[in-house]
C-alpha cells in the first residue's frame, strides 16, 4: 500500500477560536467582531458546538451546528459527516481538548490534491517499469497500458486505452478476465497469450471493500527462453544417444565400467547401488558436487531397464523456475513460433517406460514440488494449456548434494515429497574418503588427456602424487580431472611440475591440516595414515564450531549425513 494516503490529522486546520461565556445581550456583536479577526470561530453552548458564519458578509451572524470528532477517526467517515454539516471540530485522541477543525471547502481542495499526487505516482511507476502491465476496470476497458505491453503485443497505448480489451485479444487468451470475474490471483503462471507467444504472468483483482472494481496483470515474454531450452534439450538428447552407441561398441556389459576406482569404499557403494537397482522403487542418491551421481543413475538405469528404454535427465537447479512446469509436463501446440504442430512432450512423458532422473532435486522450486509429488503418486498429469490427462509409467532416480532433511526443517523442501523420494537412499563417497581412487583416477585422466592434446607425459612424480593425495578435493572427481588437464597443458618435455598445481596456495595457508613427517619405522597403510589426518581435521573443525555439527559440516563443505558417517567410522564422539 502507498504510504502517501491522507489521514484525518492531515486535514485539520489549527487557526481557530472557541467563544463561550459571552455577555447575552452582546453575543451576536461579539461573535461578529471575533469572526473578522480570526479565520474560524466556534461557539460552545453546553456540550454542543456551533460554527459562526457571517451571513451574506453583513452584520448578521449565523450559528451552524458542528459535529465533534476524534483526531484518529477514519478518513472515509469524513465524507459522510461533512454532508451532514459543513464544518467538523476535532478533538485530541486521548482528551476532550479541541485541537482544530475541518471545513468542507478545504477538505475538498486537499482531497483533490492528494488524488492528483497519487495519480502522478502511479503514472510514473507504470511509465518506469520495463515489464508489460495491463489494468482494466470493471467494464473490461483498458485504463493502463505500459511501454512493455506495447512492445510485447505490438499495440500502441493511444489505440487501446479506453477500449474494451476483448476488442484486441481473444477472450479465451485473457487470464485477466478470470481475475476480474472470479477474483482469482496467479503468480508465475505460464500462459499462451497468442498463437506464437508464451508469457509468464502475475495477476490480481483490484478490490474496494471486498468489491472487485478491476484487475491488473503483468507479463514477461518467455518464448525465446522456451525455444533455447528446447534446442538445449535436443542437443543433450543427441549426446546421450551418442553415448549409448559408444557404450554398445566398447562396453563389456558392465554398466559400472565408466565409474573409475577400486577402493573398498567405492566397491561397497557400487554393491549397494546394484542391490537397489534390482528393485523398481525410487532411489535417492546423495553426494557432493563432482562425485558422478549421474553416472551411478545411468548404471541403475542400464541394470533394470531394457536397452531401448529412455533415460531422461532434468537438472532441477539449471532450469529457470518460469520454465520448470513446461519442461516437466510439456505444452500444447502453438506455444511458440517454429514449434512442432503437435506441441512438445515434457520430460515426464518422454520417460515413459524408462527412467526419470531428477538431478539436484534440492534446487527444485517450492511451488513445483507439490506438482512433482502428484506426478510420482498418481503417474498422471496435464500438459501446460492442456485438458487431457496423460498417464505414464517410469522409474524415478533423484540426486542431490544438499541435506534434504535440513531443507525440510527450514521449510525449503516439502516433507511429503522428501519421504516419497527417500525410499532407498545411497550416498556416493567424496574423493577425499577414498584416497586409493585418487591414484587410479589421476593416471587414467593423465592418459586420456595426454592423448587428447597429443602430448606424451612420462608420468606423475611422487612429489606431485603426494600433493594430490593431501588435497581436500571439494570439487571431487571433476576437480581432479581439471587439475590433471592443467598439469598436462603446462607440462614441458613430458614432465609435469608441482608449481602448476592450482591449490599450492591452500597448502601454504593451511599447514595444520598436513600430516607430520612420518617416523622412520611407520609402516602403516596409506589409508590408516589418511584417516589419522582426517580425524585431526574433523576434531579441529568441531572445536572451532563449538560442537555444532551442522556448522562443522558447512565449514568442511560436506553434508551433515557425510559428517555423521565419518564421525562413526573414525570413532569420534561428541
């Protein structure tokens, strides 16, 4: 609400005089004399007040009845009271003291000023915003039409203002009419404004005393976003089909072949994944960014689906919330120019008979979560703009690098959807928890990237390997691959150099996290020594966080579930 609206106090004039205890025989003469000296004179008789008016500017005076009101009275009551008497006398809020008056002439003048100021503010707002904004009154006439609306719909303001909006647009394309007639409000709703145009709209009715007197709608054109997203989707589809063809030629029927590593921790995870894949139930994969959650999801898909079954992935954190609904459910024909005549199928429909992979599910917009829950429960949905219910059958795999339970507690993720997805949950261990795999992956990437750049590398020195093993790898496998690529690019004469590591500054600023020089007779395994270092780091961070495990996990850039697992494995209590 605009704070520029007037209050009763703003209409009060304070230049006045209250006359009483006058000499009876000289009352009219005295009131006449006072009225000439003061702007307004009031006469009090008992509890009643009268406004003194000079009759026809002559010697005679008139006593006009006044109504006494409180200073905090509602403004809308003033109009009714001033119709009954032309002048009101105003009392203080908390006492009987008279502090001023309101005369009908000044009231009308000030009210007109306030109206003109308010109109100026609203007009300036509408001329300033870039978005398309349309306002209609209760008779469906357009009373506001912004520059954004002119550009979006190619209709000039001068042509449409004062005209019925139905003269320019088909009634079934006007969401604003639903708002006007039914009082419904919408927020970030996809709407097909014209045959080749999709907009994202917000719409609200204009009400006075629960009576609808008009409607306002704002629109943002998202046609180009939908078109670009369609092209991106088609490119990803071609890439996936290419991956499938390559897999057919090179695979040894092992869907986990592309997952590199042979550490006991990774093997236990793969064993769990295989057991989960033997069922048709939904699987929730936890893991930090860069651990390869999608590779595990594809492995599950290849285990339990036939070779022609679709694997449809959607990154819930990469798609704008305005496009999320159309990406999942699709839309009917005519959504944008150049679209298929039959409209577009959504990811849910494309996953029929296969797998729908919801990557980064913790990033899913809150308003979409209830619709996804209904989809998973009923296996039925409607396309955007459609009226026919579509039934589907697919398996769901979700993945996230966030603590969904914590998001539920914060109100950022629906509890019912969490329990619907969290039937079987499996955590992919971060790279720092499986140091054996750092060695294997480093050599694998070194070989792959050296071939890519046609730059033979003699190998990885012990000095560089120790630095790789000591790094915390917050970006996991993806970060390791990038680091190896950097080392290959800057290699000279087939030798990679320690100084080219991008995290050497980290080591200088964090010497306390590095292990001490080993004793000469220390023959313990590498994994045992690394666990000792990890135990010290976690205990230091717990102390720094005052025992707050959620803060400790945040500082270590791991999930709270991962922290609890490491505390249990390392025997840390508290």
